[in-house]
C-alpha cells in the first residue's frame, strides 16, 4: 500500500509539473520586427535581432528573455549620421548589443523585464517595461500580427562610455516585436 501511495504521489507531481512547463511558451521573432531609437531629434533602426523568448503571461516569473542585436546594422537613413553613430558605438570592436533578463515581473501596466544590457563592452542593469498583446484575431484578418511584444525605455549613452562629441544625454529605444510559437 505504501509503494502504491508513493507511486500515486510521484505521478501527481509529474503531471502537475508537466502542466506548469506547458504554460511557458517559446516564442520566435517574426521578420517584420522594429527596433527603433530616437536621440536628439535623430532616429535610426537596428536589424539583425536574435532572441530567445520564453514567456508565460500568467506567471511572468517563469519567463526569460535573451536578445542580441547586430550593432553594425544600425541605419539612420543618412550615411553620415549612420557612420557617426556607428563610430560612437565602436561597432567594429563591439558588433553585438545584448540583453539578458534576470527576472520578469507582471505589473499593473504590463510587465517589467529586469536584466543586464551590454553595449560597447559595458554591462549595466536595466528595466525594460513592456506589453504583450496576445489578442486572438479572427481568420478575417490573417495579415495582422496576433502576438506582439512592445516596449519603450531610455538609456544614457554616457553610462556605456559613449561620450563622443554630439552624443545626446538620453536615447529612447522603442521595440515592436511580433512573434509566433
């Protein structure tokens, strides 16, 4: 009888943990994402985003975000501004910008991803407030992204040793990341 009860308990724990694991979803970034920055009236875009997004809407604490962006893909739309920005970031020496979450919290307005961003070889703690839109669109709108991560945050370039003349005090980063399972 004792062995039978132990077996039943093990089965219950296994089944419950399987359901816990299933609630977190591995998301893949779709190609039509946007990583935009605005600084002192100038704006630009990055391409080359690679991310691992394990996200659970109801239990954000089980989630993890790891993202890498190709800093050399920066484009302002103006060749001189693009080159100036790339020189300030030293993209030839530091071609990757990364973010690795240490925790994700559900907030009243969405979520906060707490983690470390590495830019120009300097790592700093940062909070990225974001939303996850998981609206269930009908089949009538097949071209509308159904699941999207979006957020907006600011950084201070001087905190990452970006001190080139003309560097703004703050840079705003806007993310619109459509995803699929």
